C-alpha cells in the first residue's frame, strides 16, 4: 500500500462532551504533537450537530505512533489507512 495516514481528534476525551474552550486548547497541543508531519485540519459531526469535533488527517504517521497519540489524548479510536487501501477503525 501507499503512505500511511491517521484521522485523529482530541476533542471530547473518553467520548464525554466537553465545552469548546478546553477542546480548543487540547487541539493546539495535538497540532504541536504532529507538527513534524504534513497534516490537514477538518471536523467531524454526528447526526446530532451539537456533537462536533475538530480533527486532523496526519499524513505519513505510522499506526503505532497514531495509537500513541490517541491514547495520550484519551481517545477511544481513530481511523487509519494508506493510499489505495480501505480505511480502518482502530480501537485505542
């Protein structure tokens, strides 16, 4: 397959809704954590628009490091994939 990538969020640790301000602060920490990679910023919304999470697609990150990041920020899962392959939900 091609280069790996991971779609990560650090918002709402432990799948518990948090106010925007603390989520924004931890998002800055995530950007610093992955700054050596090329990454694209985005957001994810659930069926209920009140549940919105800022996210990053980190290009070139290994699965093991993506797992480290997810666990460091108390996330339950992330999406991992590579060019030409199907994305996979990975439980952290």
